[in-house]
């Protein structure tokens, strides 16, 4: 039933103030003088006065008490002056952030790295970033490949450093280098210290592997299949990391495969560990950066890949060019 008194009165809704109105009011609130406030923000005095009046009309609140001698803030003006300054500061921060985003190698870069790469390449990566990109906030996340790809797809990570090929739609790979695998065996083993080891020799070995989920485990299994072990090696002992894996080898439980970048770090601590080199062509893995296809920072990531290739030339790897 309609009210006999007509439609209910709609509550007052303030109009949206403009930034120029807020800037004018904040200047007057700071200087309490129209001429000084106008000079401070480079606005004519009539324009300043008009902007403050328009703000009062938009908000429906009197902000100033004007007298012939001075300008005072009303009680509402005192409260709203704090809010106006906070809004203007937030807008300034927004503009600074946008300006920073336009500059390459600034802000946060969330880099995901697999465990079989991180300990051996991160020193070079961090040295490069500190030297060439000091304004880049690099944040490193060490995870297995499946978790890294999920993070990349979800936007939790920006760039990955891992073994490829991935064969994942929507992911662009930027190859860095190829590296050989090396056989690691205990001292006194028939293959310890040998060169030119045929891949077929793996058919007779008890090969120790990483836990499931590590891409290096899958690569080792592929190498075994190439060597003629159709079902792969019987896996009775595994390890969560390469450091544990080589200690199992040193204890005589079997042999394993290490990427060449990991050999010095993982074998130098134990004289019971010996390496052997495969005959050409040796089994290899490829390491690359990976990003979302069409990433906003694609040019930046491609430049970083080029810089990394230059940085990694001292490692025992075959550095690739951008077209590889």
C-alpha cells in the first residue's frame, strides 16, 4: 500500500570528488591561507576557491569557516582533511608503483627452481642479479616440477628454472644449457674412474634414484630404457635429495647418475665416491627458464636468459643460444 505521505525520502548520496578538488582542499587545510595554498600547488586563487567550494557541494559538508582575516577548518573539515591527505598519498604511491612497473628489472620477481638445480646454479643466478639488477627483488621458491608449474599457471610464480622439455601448453621455454650426466660409483667399483662408459653398462648396475616426483628420477629411468632396460631398474632404495643419494652410493648400495653441475658439490666431501664419464653421445639434460606464454614481462625474462647464458659459461655445460 502506498504511503499517504508520498515516497520515502532517499538518503543523501555524496557525489564523487575529483582529485583536483581533494588536492585543493588538502593545500588549504595545510596552509590555512588561500593565496599560500594556491601558490603551493600551482593553481590560481579563484580556481582553488572554486575547487574547494565544489568539494563541499559534492560531499554535502562545510569544510571551511571563512572570515575576512583567516581560514579555519570546520570540525568536519578537520576530520576529512586527514582522509583527503591519505587518498592523495595513496594515489601518489599508485603512480610511483606504475612508474616502477614500466622500468625493467624492478619490483618483485618470484623464481621457482627445482631441487636438482637450485644448489648448483643459484650462486651464479644470485651473483648476476645482485651485480646487474640491484633494484630487482628476487624471491626464490624451491619446489618439484609439478608444483612449480601449478604455481606458474596460478600466478604464484613468475619464472621457473628447471629441466626441459616440459610439453605443457601455455608455457614458453627459454633454453640455457645442456649438461651431461655422470656416473657416480663407490671406490673400487669396476666403472669408477672410467671414461667412455657405454650406456649399455647400466643394464647390469643397481641404480639408485631420487624419490618419485623429481624430474631427475624420470630422466634416469629414460636413460636406463635407452640402455636396454625395458622395465627400468628395480628400485628398492631411494633418496629425497642428491646429497643423500651419493652417500648411499658411498656406502656401497649401488651407483647413481648426477648432472655434471652437481658433481663437485656432491662428491668432493667423500673420497669414497668416484665418477665415470659416458661414451659420446653422453646422456644429457637441458635446463631452461620457463614463463607463461605471452607474459607481460617476456622481454625482461628473455634479457635475463641471455645474461644467464653469459654468466654460466664457466660451468661444465654447453651454453645454448636463444634460438636453440
